[in-house]
C-alpha cells in the first residue's frame, strides 16, 4: 500500500518524571517502541491487558498526556508531524475521541445542545437530528439530560457526537465497557460503518473476540510495547499468529478453550531487558533477554526472535 497513512506512529515512547521518597527525580519509561499505521477505511484494534499502554497511546496522539510525561518517536498525521499546535486545532474536529466513560457527557446540558456543540444554525440542527436518528435516537432524545439516558443510549450519544464532526480519525478507547455482548457488537458495528465511510478508526479494546470480528488488523500490546501486528483473519488459525503471547491470547478466547495466560505482565520499573513476555513464555530461549527487534513476518510484524514455525 503506497498511499499516505492517516496516522503513522513511529517508535513512540512515553516516560514520566517521578520523585522517589528521597525526592530524587527519575524517569520511568512506561511505553517503548510502539508503532502503528492506520489508513482510511480501516479499523485497527489495539488489544492488550490492563496497564499495557493502550490509553497512553490514545492520549499521546490526542495531545492529552499529563505535564510530567515526555514523548519520544514520531506521530505523523496525513504525512506530517502532529505537533501540539496542530492537534489542538484538529481535536474534536478531524480527530475525535470516543471515550470509555459516559461521564464525558456534560450532566447539565441537554443531549441536543451537546451534540450541536453550542451551535444553533439550521444546518447544524438538521445534521444533529439526522445523526441521532442514525443511531436510533429520536428527536425526543435531544431534550433529555444525560442522567435520563440508559447506558446504551448514552454510548450512542457519544458516538453521534464524534460523528457530527465528520472526523478523519476516530480514536475509541474501550467504547463498550459493561455492555452486554449484543449491545457491544452493535456499538462496534457503528465503528465499522464509520470506517466504511472513509474514516480511520483506532479501536482500543480488551475484548479480542469482538476486535477480530470488526477490525481489519489487530495490534497486540504487552507491558508498554507492541508484540505483534496481525490481520484479523490470522486469528481464524492459531498457526498464523506469530508471538507466543498472541497465541496465548488466542487460547484464552472462550471458543478456543478459555486457557488462562501464565504469569503477570511486568510493571515498567521491573521490566526485563528484551522481550517483556520472556519470563512467562513457554518458548523462551537464549537471547530473548537481549534486545528483540520488531520485524516483518508472514504479512504481519512480530517482536520475537523465534523462526517462522513457532509451535503452538
Ligand atoms: N501519569 C502516569 N504516571 C506514571 N505512570 C503512568 C501514568 N499514566 C499511566 N501510567 C502507567 O502506564 C502504563 C500504561 O497505562 P495505560 O495506557 O493507562 O494502560 P491501559 O490503557 O492499557 O490499561 C501503566 O502501567 C500505568 O500505570
Ligand atoms: Mg486504558
């Protein structure tokens, strides 16, 4: 594919400056060497356990990291650097966040006013009504306050609000928490539609089962770095997956035996050198604790030194 990606995250790292109890300042690197490219019309799912760095990626792109964070690497949007000034101009317009929490809705503002973003012109009014309608929310929803919405309705309002801006890049950070499986599927189908209409969607989720149903590609995070990029269809056959951790995720899926993944994800401050899955990997070998490059393999990418024929 030679067209310019909408989003190109290159070797992203994030570290935080912290003070020890002795008031000595030190830096803690929590994200390293994250890479992901996203083109229009596609959904890339970011999966990984809690604490693996998914939200930090979203916040880094959106320019929403806390003041004590520093960034390394590059984030390109449509081919040029996404500087703090540029993201400020684009956020909420071309680049939107669909947040995890419905508490992002202003509790004191009626749905109609929120979705119109304060505008009162006829064109905005018409678009707001049509957009709500598209998500099964009739005109009567516009006069409701957030507390009067069911959880599923509030979630659809969040998506409708994002779509109102006609975004080119949608970042959804765990958009289906606590939703029943069929409701969650419905929400993800909305993201598929948004991508089909031309946007690029970065879908952050810990639900691999839903991710592989709706996404085009899946990237797997672990302990602050990326271990694999696979096409969603690779998950139909475990032998097509590349990293032992991704294979373990596959075996943990309900339809594949629900086998729990061994060991804990290491925390940033005591991460081993080399592959962060090293201490929990059944296939660990000499050199896994040395630097492991992220490389191309079978049409995807992997950070693993094993050969093409990693046994399951
Ligand atoms: N402000 C912060 N200061 C220090 N560490 C942080 C901060 N924010 C997040 N982290 C750490 O970064 C890691 C990744 O966090 P996060 O991106 O929120 O994970 P996820 O969204 O995958 O659950 C976690 O280990 C978390 O403790
Ligand atoms: Mg998160």
